C-alpha cells in the first residue's frame, strides 16, 4: 500500500524503493539497525546474540537470537528480498537447534554478545531484570521458541506454509518491511502481515481450539490391535482396517462372493466396495478413482485398499475395499464369522 505526504493541502505519493537500490545490505545494515531497535519488529524483546551458530556440524547462523518477556526464545530471520526465499525452512531448523538451550547457557551467549558490542553489563543481572525474575528459573525458561520472519515481501508459498504451521501450534510471525524515499531520506514502513493484527487474538483462539480438537480426536481413537485367525491362517497385531482386509480377502479367496460379503454387512453394503467394469490393475483403478473424484482433503484413492495386490476381481468386474472402518468393525467381523462358519473365523485383542 503506498504512503503519501500531505503538504499545502495536497497529497503527494512517497516513492517506494528497494533495500538494494538504497544500498542497504542484510547483515551490515538491516541487522545492525534492527538489533538496537528490535521493538520495531517485536516489542518486549531483548536481543541476546547475532549471527549465532554454536552447534556442531553446521555453518548456518541465526541472524538475531532474542528472548521475550515470557522467557521464550525468539529466532529472528531477516531478508531484503521481494519473496522471502525459503526463510521459514531455515528458521524452523534454527528453532529446533536452540530448543534445548538452558538459562545458564543463554547467560554465557549473552555475555559474549555484550562484550562484542562493548556493553558493560552483567548478562545474568540484565536477563533477570528484563524477565522481572529474582533468580533463574529453568522450569519457566524456554518453554516455547517463537519465530519472526522479516522481509521486504513474502511469496504466496511462504505465507501459506506459515499459516499452516501456525495451525499446528507453532508461533511464526511475518513482518513486512517496505523502504520508501523522499527528499533524500529513507523511510521504513513496517507491518505485521501474519498474523493480521486486527484478528490476531481471534486466530490464536481458533488455533488453540483446533489443537484441542486434534488432541481430543487422538485420545478418542481406538488403536487396539487384533490377532485374526481365518481358514487356518493367522494374522498378528492388525489394526481394524487391516484385519478387515485380510478377513474379506480370505472370504473371497475361499469361494465367497462380493455380494455375499455385502449381504453379511448390510449397514455397509453401499459403501463397502468401489466397483469397476472389467479387470483392472491397481494403477488403472487409482486413475479411474481420480477421474471420478479428484478432490477432497483426503484423495479418494487413499480411502480404499487399491495398491498392487489389494484389488479383487469377480465376474469381469474389479472390486476395491474401503479402508474406512470405525465403531462397528468388530460387529462386522462377528457377522462374517456367522455367515461363513466353514472359515472358522476367530479374533482377539493383541496382548
């Protein structure tokens, strides 16, 4: 969005420029400017290191390492480019690398930073004062690692990745820096683009809600494994879906028909198999399913057993079995056991 200057009751546009055109480099200029005024990017934050890379087998370095008032470590990556490059991937690596830092180690890092910048402060006292602590508290220190990406612009791929990662509990902010020039002076327009400031609190609540929903779904999932015995063949420690696949394959192998299987599980009759005319191989089946329905959060081929060796053929038709098995799976096994007693179907939870 352009910036305008008001003068003599008139509006004049201020020319937008680039960091390169203004001769501003990432490390020697932007980084040097922002480390002394980090509140431009992140209020209530203290820079504790620059060009930090104290880990083995890596020449990568964090542009600025900081800590916030909640004692969370903050990785700050700077780019003067118009798309941000792949800075989100770099920052995630850095966040993982520093996630194990202790308060004691951070004191040593910060002391080196103070000495390098000729600041006569004691690192421990300065950190404790900033955090409003009376003494170090390793339990509260570094509970999270936040990421701040600052660039002249961000590509759609980068912003999409960041929003997706934030939904899964990461804390990544994108701050856009646009340089402008007017009257021989350079100005900097700084705006947070992710999360959008006006809806930041709402987005945090949505993210927390989704996280709780995911945790609830995970805790509610029945992950019990089963030992299956059918027609003298044993299958150990099978998930519900694979128990059903081996069971129905055995039924069809021993002269049962797809129609008999559907009749034995009437509540799944119309959702049990995907049926195609002709004798198709796995690749042809997957192509056909995608042609019929290419979209969805979960591509339809993922909802069926349709890899090599998993498709069934009968009466010049091809059948692929659904792998979506839920609460009535055990009822389905019992129903098949009654319908095909000659197969001596038995199953028990794996011990």
